[in-house]
């Protein structure tokens, strides 16, 4: 595609630098602009597929960054091992905005095509609104095999809550958290708005910290704010080294606080049931 790529009179690079809520509003404004062209392509040049991960990629946990990069490399290797005429993966979900095709789901597949030197990719055109696309990306992220951490789920639910996208039940299902947690987020949103601030400008962690600063009492949101504080302190102290040495950190944590390890098992056993069963199965063999 020749020329500079733009949506809503903003360059793609500019859109990528914007906060989630600002970029989302601009994409919404672009929906009303109709540009003639093919609306149902079966494939597109890889270079013509626009990525706006600040809007449609809901994996934001620093701990998954290396895993995501490795996943794209693995897919690229798999592509290169196929015959040249058969170097394809599942279709990438894309939405047309003005004269651009934006990736809704399939960011790792798209990166794999680029790494493997594949110039054209199969696609599926998404026909719903930008808000519908946001929810579709959420559903695909939460059901994918690649790690979608609890923090990712909470951040996704917070994004949907501040943007008023979906009912309480829909946010619960698409973000993979309980309806009671969504209810707490709605209350958080209202509390922040009540003091004249804009919750959509905050991440979930920032929102909890903000409310923690305005109220020292142990209300129903105290636990979430305490979790955010622990996460912030861990990130400040260890940064990415914690994620790169996760096994060593787990051993150190077990030595330091066996009760913390038991709590982790209780909180995450269901979410990681398949992995636990696989490990136990290997030990039984």
C-alpha cells in the first residue's frame, strides 16, 4: 500500500502512541467514514495489515512479553518448514476502518509471517463495530493457549468497564473474571468519577492506587489495592529478571514462605489445571 497510512486523520504511528481510551475514541469516529473498496477479502498483503496493540492486544503483563516473542518465533519456524505454496496459518481477524485493515486478533500469526518472509496472509473480515471488535479480541485472548495472566484479565475488564463496553455478565465472560469483580470495578469507576477524575485514563493498578490514597479504610476494594501495591513493589525490585528466572524465584518464595506457595496453589490450581495434571502424569510414569 503506497502513501502514509492514516485513520481518523492520524498516522498509524501516532495512533500507536496514544493511550487506550484516546485511540479507541478515534477508531470509533472513523467508523462513519466509508471508503470504496473490497470489504470481504480472503487474503491481504502482510504489509497492509495494521496493528494497534494499544487497543486490540489485551496481553499487557510484562511477564508475557518474552513468551509472546517466542510464540511468534515458533510459528515462523513452523511456517518455514511447510512447502512454499502451503505457508499459511489460521486466518487473521481484521476490521476495515476507512481504507485500512486493522488486526483484531492474530498479532502473533502476523509477526510470524513477517519473520518467515511470507508476504500474503489469509484473513477473515470482521463486520461489527469497533466496540464489537474490542470484545471479539477479548474473547480470543482469553481462550487462547498463550498465557493470559490474571493481571491481563483484570486490565481487560477494567478497560471494558471504563469504556462501558458490554453488560456485567458479558464483561465477566469475555475477560474471564467473576461478575462480583466487575461490580467492584463499576463501583471504583463511580468513586473516581465522583471526585472529578477520569477512570478511563487510568490502568486498573493506577485506579486502585488512586483510591487507596483517597481512603485508608479496608473497604471492599482494599484487597485489590493491596495486590496492586505488592505487584508494583515486585516490579520495581526485580523488573524483568523475575520473569526470566521464574523457576528460581518460585523456589526462593517456597523457602521464604511456604504459606505463600500454598495460597498460590489455592488461587491458581483451577486456572492451570491442565498443566498441573500433565506434571503429575509425568511423575506417575
